[in-house]
C-alpha cells in the first residue's frame, strides 16, 4: 500500500487540505478582530450617550422616624429607627414610543434609541393611610422614578397629581439609588379621596429598555421603528407585532405573578438591578461578521468537494494535476472568504457574496483553462463553483433547515462519487498510476521528482 502512487497522491491531497487550514484559522481570527471593532463602537456610544435604561416607579416614599423601647442593662431605653416606607401604585400604565437612530463611527454602525414615555399611576388611598402617634414621625413624602442612566433623561414634563402640577427635581432621593427623578408631594395630598399621577418623559439609551412592573396591576406598551427586537427577559410580551418597519408590543403582570411588593418592605434598600422587568433589546440583525464566520465553517466542505472533483477527473480521464495546482486552487477558495469579508463591510453581505463568487469563480476558470487544456471543462468547473457558492449561501440563509440542506448536499455528492466510480478497479488503478509515474520518471526525471 505504501508503495502505491495512488495512496501517496491521496495523502498529498489531504496534506494540502491540512495546509489550507492555516489561512482559514487566520481568516477566522481576522473576522473576530473586525467584529470586536464593531462592538467597540457600541461601547463608545454607550459611554458618550447613555447605557441601557431601566424604569422603576413611580412610587411614593415617606421617611419615617420611629421610637422604640428596648431593654439594656435591665433598663428601658428608647432608640430611634429611621427608614423609608414605600407605597406602590394600585395600577401602573406606561406607554412608550421609541425611535431608533443609527450612528456611524468609521464603517461601523451602532444604534441609539429615544423613547417618549407617558406614565399613569393610581394609588389606593386606604394603603396610604398611616397612624400618627407620639412615637412615630413622618417626613415629607415624595414621588420617585429611578432610571438606569440619568444621562439619557431628556425633556421632563411636570408631575400632575389629581389635576394639580408639581415640579420634578433631579435625583431619585432614595438610599442606594442615585439616578432618577423625584417630586415633593405635599402631605395633604395623601388625604385626597383618590390619588392619580401622570407625567411625560423623554428618555435616551442604548441596547435595552426595561420597565419594572411595580404596580399591583402593571401594563407597558411600546411602539418602535426598529424591526429587530429581542424580547428575551423576565416577562415575554402578551402580544407583539413585528414588521419590516418596526414593532409593537405590550406586557402585563400583577403581584400574583411577580411578588414585587415584597421587595419594598420597610427599612429595606432597593436594588433595582435585581428586580424582574418587562424588557426589550434593540438587537442587531445577523450581520456580515456573523454570516462570514458561519460561511468559513463550510470552507473545508467547499475545498474538499472541489478537490474531489479534480481527483475524479484525474481518475476518469487520466489527466494529471500537480499538488501545487491543487494548492493554488484551494488558496483561491480561501481568498473568496477574505474578499467576502472586505466587500461586505461596505456593500452588505448578499451583494458581497455575489461579487466574491463571480470574481473567484472567474479567476479559477481562467486558471483551469491552462490546467485542463479545455475551455469546456474550465467552464463546467466554473459553473460548478458558482453552484456550490449558491448552495452555501442558501445554507447560511436557512438557519432552520441548514442541517437538512447540508446533509442533502453531502448525500448527493457522495452518491455521485459512488455512481461515477462504481466500475473502477482501484487496485488496477493504483498499478496503472504507478506505471505511468515510472514512464514519466524515465522521460522527465525532474517532473517526477517534483511530484514525489
């Protein structure tokens, strides 16, 4: 077996494919590097504009100082305990209209969103009643709305409570939560028959917009011009509609489902980052870097099928192709992915795939004319390369059926090879190739030495 020229030829082709794995790995590293530059753009936008936003509120907070009697050294000692008592809305309804704006830094693109938010909340008057006694002192109540990044706060309307307006001040005024808004609430408002609250807010951010459903009954409705939303989070929307021009979604939840009221007990700090929330992310569609990286994973399949076609041509016709010619064709197929990456950054993936296919198939067709000594055979191989490129493009576009389509392609390729070679005597073929190699060595020793 080790003396068979056919065996060594197969091993040489496998070696060529192994060598081609080196530029393919370098190409994968280049794709990751370019993709990281795109991620740096998103980080730069976040640092320069605003980060993800989480709305928590509105809620009513009342500072409380309570005197308690404790025993120390068998004596009664009065100590003052200070805490904040939180009152959550009975009904919370938030409506947002979002506009996503693309921002470019060089050839890379990121997104910034702006959302006009309208907040309506109703508080249960009975829950706001609190007993006054000589051991308890209540401070001035205030309405609070916490946000994730205060740099994104734009125009803020006045707070309207029971038909009267009150100014809104910066800062949440809550311990442990610095970023947000608050408004002083006159204590006599707590004696009103009902307490309804309404205000408007313009908010800017990147990536995620989230709303904590702190109301006993909470609803959040959002309309956006972004056609690629990601709704994965603590709560999926009850209804959503996604089109090519944007999406609409609405969420709904109650304390029975989220038990959020337990997170706002007396003397407890609020950790807004740990609260469950309605959330939507301005997600990037599958971009050229992800698609090119997926395409490179199919490169060994493209190269292997091309080499197999050459090998069958040699086997069936007796035409001899040098390993260096195999290697050059393989490198041109690797170059296809580099051209695809470079062009897709400027034209988009689909057009880049078409241009890269035509260019690389064209150069291979021109080269194979000299190798195969036939325009007809060269045209057939060029057409075959374009067909393989079309099949691979379809594989990338059909994520749900990629495995089925890929399996079908491999099955057809293997079936074709078995059909074409079913009458070949491989032992006799090995002896024939050895004899041809011996004759060539006698006629042209230098050529035979290069092949070996």
